[in-house]
C-alpha cells in the first residue's frame, strides 16, 4: 500500500499539515474560528450530498460554496491582510529593539503603578489585533516609557481604554476591548481587568493591567489573571512570552 510513496510525497504532506497548523494558529481565538467551524460543517454536507449522489443539492451547495468563498475573502480582508503582513515580516526584525521595548514597557508599568495611574496594554502575539485597534485611535509610534505614561495620564485625551502594542510600536490607543462575561471568579475586579481578561480570552494577546485602585501590575493571559508582579517579574514574564520569541 505504501510502496508508491516517495520522500517528496511525505514532504508535500508535511508542508500541507504545517500550512493548516499555521492557519489555525492565525485564526485561533478570533471571530474567524466560528466561521471556520461553519465552513467545515458546510463542506461535510457538500461531501455527503456528493457521496449520496443527491445531485440537485450537491449542485446548489457547490454554487453557494463558490459565492461563499468570495464572501469570506471580503469579510476577512483585514485578517488576511494582517496574515500576509506577518508572513512578509522578517523573523528577527530588530532583536535589539525588542529588548529596548521590554525595558521601556517595564519602566512605564513601574512608574504608573507607583503613581497609581490605571493602564491597560495589549501586547500582540500571533492573533492580529487590528479589529480592536480600529475601535480606538490609530497611532504608529515608537514604544517608550514617557509616551505610555503620557497616554495614560489622568485627563489625557487618550487615557480611557486600552493601548495596543506590536513589538516595539504602539499601534493604537483608547481602544475598546471585549469584557469577559463575569462568572464570579474575578468579582473583585472592575471593567479594566475584565477588559484585559476578555481580550486575552478571545485572542492570544498578553494584556498588562496596572490598577489605579491597587497600584498593582498583573498580566492577563488566556482568559486568566495572573498574580501581582514586581517589575523584575514582569520583565521576565514578558521576555518569556513575547520579546524573546518574536523580535
Ligand atoms: N471595554 C473596555 N475596553 C478598554 N478599556 C476599558 C473597557 N472598560 C473599561 N475600560 C477602562 O477601565 C477604566 C475603568 O476601570 P475600573 O475602575 O472600572 O476597573 P478596575 O478593574 O477596578 O481597575 P482599577 O483597579 O484600575 O480601578 C475605564 O476608565 C477605561 O479606561
């Protein structure tokens, strides 16, 4: 049965599997996942209609599939664009800049915690955060501690909402993040923490929260809020989670 398989076939299968896995990582945690489920169900019906030789249904589903494919490209144009951008981005772009960004971010968190300035900062990983960035004010600024502090300063025009960071760039401020539905686990926390939890649940972003009330620094990841961190611990966690891998 396996006599006709040559190394090229194995390579072919491995490449397809890798492409599917990368595609999954890209959409996991975004609204595209639900659509992907819908597409799979649709494909299952289509296959079943073909196997059962239900020709009218098969024809109809085939036509709908073609139109649907175009519709998906239109609906997910932002995600597709972000995916292509990511593909074209060199892996080790600005390794030095990554560690500089990490220092600036940690310094800003430390100072804001000392002064009890509330802050909410989402750090993008694989899942594109473009749709959340567009809910706020788009920026494209070099990440620096004074800039972050200025953004979150009380009465500053963009202090309300979250900031989105991509590597060493601040891409948007005053963004609206999805609130996590309260199941009682984080009853003690208000909307800033629930917005961090919500975004980290729907995407793979790491979300940094500085509490205005407590002056604490915490990270939300995968829908869970981590413990209070010292600035050294924050630096280590961010190095582990973001800056070592991606920049
Ligand atoms: N959906 C949201 N997306 C982004 N930011 C939000 C959202 N909802 C609230 N915020 C931010 O959270 C602030 C209110 O925080 P609130 O005091 O309710 O939360 P908290 O979790 O108790 O935080 P803190 O400990 O800092 O007081 C708002 O002023 C706004 O900046």
